[in-house]
């Protein structure tokens, strides 16, 4: 007795199913990659915004101090290093030393001159164990 193979035109072949699955897999991988990049971008933007806020508040703190008292003001707060050319460098704050900003580090640099001083604030942050590029905010003050 011989069996007849009935040609069923209503279903999908194995090749069609495999192609559909592979196309669906590529689409899912693309969507997941875009979602991951979006999350990383949002995290970077959030850290960058906080860094700008910290830099601006630190710069305002430096600007509030009287021009001639800037070195004495900070000598009482922290240890500073004065280089032979008059640059005063305040120590790098370690990660976690800025209240409410445990992933951020701040460096204050004051180049003091009797006529013009340069104030510089550098902020870096750590995200997933990797340091960011520094955010630098600089300003000059003219003696009164």
C-alpha cells in the first residue's frame, strides 16, 4: 500500500518559520541595544548635570571670598600647596567626601596674583567604576 503525500498549501514551511524567527530576533536585539544606549545616555546626562551644579556652587563659593583673603580663607579649611609661581592648589577631594555626591570628586585651583587671580574648579565623577572626563569651570577675578 502506498501513501500519498498531500500537498498542503495552507501552512508555513520550515524555511519560512526559520526566516521569520531570525528576523524577529534581529529586531529584538536592535530594540534592546537602543534601550541600553538610552539608559546609559540618561545616566551620563544626570551625572553631567550634577557636575555642573557642583562646579557652579564651588565657583560661587570662591567668588564670595574677598579678593585679598582668598588664600587665608582656604588655608583654614584645608591643606593647600603653593607652588613657586604662586599657584595655590587645594587637595583633590576623594570620592564620597562631598555630601550627597558620593560619586563625585572636586579640585579647586587658585592662581593668586596681586592684580588678577584665576579660579578653576574641576569636577570628575565615577560611573560603574570608570572615571569620567573632567568638567572644568574657570573664571578670573580682578583686584579691586
